């Protein structure tokens, strides 16, 4: 059975950005263990916990952002499947907007750094193709979503 984890692709919209279509930045956290890879906040589902609750809890634990700081965007959920140390892992990601782009983050011991990055920089940091594809899918979804606001 696959290990199940959930997380949020947290983004913020920048004001007064030129060009305006390039005003989305994504939050990536750098792990303080292993190869120090970059990833959105995520973690394992606790027994009896639903997936979205896990994503919100992990984001609070890893980045200090509570549900009140975030607005989960309806209609986007991305599933990744890969192996970690020979064991299958499944991760679900939702999209969440940081309500106040100036909100300070508080990292857990699991992470040593964070960055807000535009799409291509975020994809460069993310390294793994499935995470890059997920970020691009999120970005494409947000481009349509922004025009509906």
C-alpha cells in the first residue's frame, strides 16, 4: 500500500507587477535533510484525518501558515505517484492563495529555507519532472481562474 501524503501549492499574487500576467509566485520549502530538495509544504496523513485537513495542518506545521492565512481554490487537485526508497508514495496537492502576500513564514525544523518564485524559477528549484508538471498545471489553472475573479 502506498504511503499517502497531502499538501498545498501556496501562491501569492503580486500587486503592481509588470507585466501583470506574471504576478504569481509559488512557495517552495527547502528540506533540511537528504539532498535538500525544494517542495511545496506536504506531509503524511494521520489516522482518521481527511486529505485536505492534512494539507492545511502540514502547511501550518512546516511554514506557519494557518487556514486563516489561506484561501483554498476550488476545482484543482493534482495527484503525484512516485517511489521513495523503493516504496510507493502518493501525494495530493491543492492550490491555496496566501490572502496577504506580505505574511511572514515560520519554518519548522524540517526545512532550512524558503523561496517565493515565479513559475520557471519554481520549476528549476523543484527539479523533479512530476513536480514541475504539477506547478505548470497549477499555473495554467490559475491563469483561467484569475480572469474569473
